C-alpha cells in the first residue's frame, strides 16, 4: 500500500504530479478539501466538487489525469478501481489559458488500497 498527500495549486495548468504510477486494477480512495479562487470577481470561488449554483460538471472542480484520460474526483472518491496504467496527476480544471488569475490550493489525500484474496482449503489459508 502507498499513500500520497499534498497541495494541488490552482495555478498549475498541467496539474500537480504525485509521482505515483498506478496500475490498472489498483483500488484508490481520495479525499479533497479547500477552496480555490479563480477568475477576477471576488465571488469566483470553487470547492473540490465545483462551484454553486452550477449543475455538477468537471469544469471548475478537482480532476485526476491518468495516462491521457481525465476523471472527476470532486471532494473525493472511495474504493475506485483504476481503469488504466499511468502516473496520477491532480488538476483544478479551469479553461485553458485561464490559470494565471487563480490562487490558493486544494489539499488532497490518497490511499492506494491493497486487495487481498485468501483461499481456505481444509485448515490452511492460501
């Protein structure tokens, strides 16, 4: 099992690399907290799950990149199976080129869970 925790700054258009190389079939849980200021008006704030009163969407929320695909994380996912191999990168999903006026960060914790399978034959665990 390996864990990761760290800050995901809102200004990083390419995201915050974790250094973790996930394998297809790994099971992870993620919890994210905090508020990001994006855009110029003082009322443009986003939590990891996005902004209100917008309908739920990936834009203005925390996402994960694994390989060439993106996945919604929001304020967290529990016991999710990783769909492909690749480095895990967390990103605040803003419009391309609009990251310069962002500030603050999300705090993210990840646990990579080990799934064990035991077979009992007679009185022996295999």
